[in-house]
């Protein structure tokens, strides 16, 4: 991190400043944004706690995945959500569109209102 400073000295200095760092054994990190997902494969993830403030540091190979404007919603998906929620078809289609075709999310969305 700093030239001429050994990792042992760096850890000692961090402890004196109240900084705790923990390595997390992660396989993949996904950051979801409205227009795309950022998938970080083979990540090196560190959790840093500095005076109660937690942050994460992530490094790895990044792949951007654009989201479809509209997910395809099948009649079978609509029927499944109707069976689980007992809501009307229009309401179910709206919930499925808002959840980008994710059945579980649509069901939870309808059940929580």
C-alpha cells in the first residue's frame, strides 16, 4: 500500500487508528443499477470498519450486463402469480413488469400492499 512500509507495520498502525479490515471470501459481486448490472468475477473483497463506518473495497474483473427494457412475461408466470396472490390479471402484469419478470419479487410486492 505504502512504499517502504511492511504489511505488519501497516496492520499495527491501522489498529492504533481503530481501523479493522477483514477479507471476505466472495465468488462474485453483483451491483444492480436501473440500466445495467455490474458483475465482478473473482473478486477480492475487503470489509473495512473505521470508527463504526463500514465500507467495502472490491477489486476484480468487471462485466457490464445491460438490462432488457422489458422482460418477457408468459401466461404461465401470470397464472402462477395470480394463484399465489389472488390478485387480478392487470395488477399481476404490472407487478411482474415492475419486478422485471421476477416471480418471487412480484408475489412479495403484491402480498405486502
